C-alpha cells in the first residue's frame, strides 16, 4: 500500500490557542511549524471509523486514568461540556474544545 493517513486537519478560528489546547490535551508537540502537531512516539496509531449518522469528530480514548479525571482535566484546559442526549449505556462524554471542535472522551 502506497498511502497512509498522514494528518487530520481541524478547521479552527485561531491556530495558536488551538495548538496550545491540543498539545496540553494530547501530549502532542509542534513539528517545526507550530500548526503541525505530532503525537508522542509511543502513541497508538489512529484508526479511521466510518459512520452514516455521526458528524466528523475526534474520539479520545482514556488510558492510564479515569474518564471523569480526563474530562475534568480537559475542562480545566478550557473545554466545555456539550448538552447531549446520551444512550443509557454511554461510554462517552461529549466536550467542545475552546476552538469549537466537538469531541468525545471514551472510557
């Protein structure tokens, strides 16, 4: 296979504050250009999920912590809870980053 998923592009109102939030949220670092963020070397590869009903968003998987601890950490970084109708067995919490990006924290 000659192709690989090279990057996910987020449309944000300002790249500087968005980069700061996502660096702190995910432990990414700038790769020369401050708008190009790369994951830590030990990070798992990103999967591509296809869905006919969901809009495009990020799923952040909790590792080595609890979902609620990560939600609270992200809120402290500036994220906000999104008013969402959850199914009874929901394993996710919907948040919005300061740049407006909606994402899920999955336990």
